[in-house]
């Protein structure tokens, strides 16, 4: 078993370059099914979820070559049927459900196991199903599979009962080749929703309004291959921003879109850090004293739920009482037990966590309870006194590229080892 070992206390300094957005890439890859041909996808992150998707598409018949952050993918030979190993691999990640929309639009039918992903609360796909049905599809759930089929997809007005990034993207994928116009109301506005819409438009789709709460999709007869560069990952950028503030460091974060980071920038400044914003980068300078704050997670452009766990570590360090209200997922405070094991004083009541900050954190053996909690545990290890060991690294690998190497380059005393290596040492 592998683990990350951190000797805390070093201030981060230097620069880090942010790679492509995980959540955008996970919608762009299945979207290639919609337009048979040879695509070139640039700025693709090298993370486990992306490797899984590449493996799935390859097993479906796509011809794929990867060199660094650039992927060449020819989807011309993909068939409309899934093999058992494709179905099995799709259960390893949440974003496999985008195959439903892409395959439905391309082949008129698809059968896929229920998706996997982090256990951070109820994550039903009822809004996806509602959208497919509104477009004229029949949906059946049985034996752990989702069966969707439609002889003919037709545009419709679809109101989202709650803002859902996944459902917004899946309905876009399913409707781009439907007859007529589809209106998605109360749509998600996240940057990766906009990025996927931009990719589809470059393929020949007609999507307007992405980035607002009303998206209009006018169906087209066919789509074609294209070249595209994935938008920078706002969550990865935010993670390094919090880490710089937590360690009282000075870090230049490159290849970002600063407007995507305004909510986290504002909160870091409120807590006492300096943030210098440039055209495609920003610098975070941590201060000796952090101030308490209150955060409520909200859909974009509000504070992202994917950054509340790293922010929780920062609140442990602030002098005074801070609180986080989690309005997106009801089970996203599992990491609190790990921080309390390190000496934090955090109380959770339902969807709110209260942080009695200003107490030192001490190294301990802890685990990554999910993807973003894993990043929070690394930040906690960076600021803790003594040695921290983090296990369950599979969660971290799903969303962060070379995170150990990048933190090491910033001056952290961090390494990834196996238990056997540790015992021999």
C-alpha cells in the first residue's frame, strides 16, 4: 500500500503551472463519440479518471495516441455496444454517466452500470433521466444498469429542479443532434459547462447561453472532429492557492483564468492573505496571522463545494471561530475526523461545521476520505508539526496530477512511498 509522508513546517515558495480541468475533460472525451473522426485534445490532465476514460474509449474501438498533455483520438471505429470490461471500468468513476448522453444521441440506445465516484452524499441521476425522457427517450433501471433508448430525439423545454452540473452537461450531449430546439432552464454555470459547450460548438453544434442559467441547444444533423485545448482547472488552482496561504508561503500560480477564481480569491483576502492577480496567473502570499471567516458553498459563481475541505484546513489555522455551511452535498465533512485526529477543534452539526481555530496541528496517520479531502489532508500535513502519513491515495490520484512532485518543487518535504519501503527504512 502506498502512502504520502510529509514533514510539515516548510513555507511554499516558487511557481506551479495548472493543467487542464478534470471536470471539463471528463465531458469532452465522451463528446468525441458524437462526431466521428480524428480529434486532437490539448491540455489534458494526467489523472486516474482521465486514464480510465481513455481506456474505456479504447476498448470501445477508438484509436488513441497520447503524448504529454496532447491526446489524438479517432472515434471513427467506435461501435454502439459495450463489452463487459467496458461496463466494469465505467463503474470506477462518476463521470461515466456522460456516455449515456453521448451514446443516446449517436446510436439511439445505451445500457450502462450505475456510476461510481466519491461517497460525499446522495448523488442521484434523476435529473439526467428527467432530461432524457423529456427528449423522448425511454429509461429503465434494472439489475444495477441504466437502459436508455429512443428511436427519435426531439427538442424540449427542460427545467432543472436543482442546479446540476452533471445533468446540464448530459442533456447538452443528448440534445445536440435532436430535432428542434432544447431549452435547459436553471442550468449550471460552471466554467467546465461552458468549456464543454465551446467544444461541442467547435464540432458544429449550435449551443447558446452556456455560462448563464438558460442554455439553448438547436439540434444539428451531424458533428465533426476538431482540435481543442481544455480550460485550466479552477479547483486545482484553488487548492494551491489555499496551500500557499496556509503555509505562509509565496506562490505564483500559472495558467489560470482569474475570473474563475474570484470567490476563493475574495475569501483568502478576507482571511488576511495577499492575492496579486495578473492576466493568466496569480500570486498568493500568506501572512503570519489568519483571520476567521464564514463560507457557504454554492453553485458557480459562488464558493465551490470542491474547495470547502482545503478551506477547512485554513480555518483550523485562523485565530477565532470560523464556519462552513455545505449546501451542495450532505456528506462532505468526513475529513473533519481526520483533522480532529491531528489536534483540530471542529464540531459538525448537520450541514455546518464550526472551526475553533488557532490551535496547532500535529502530524498523524490519516486517510483521504475522498478526492478533495485528500488534497485537504496534504495541506494539513504541510502545516502540521512533525510527520504526517496519508493513506487511501486512490482518491487523490483521481483528480490531481503529480501533486507530490509539484508540492516538492515548491519546497515541501513530501514523498510518496510504499509501506514496504517505510518498513525497510
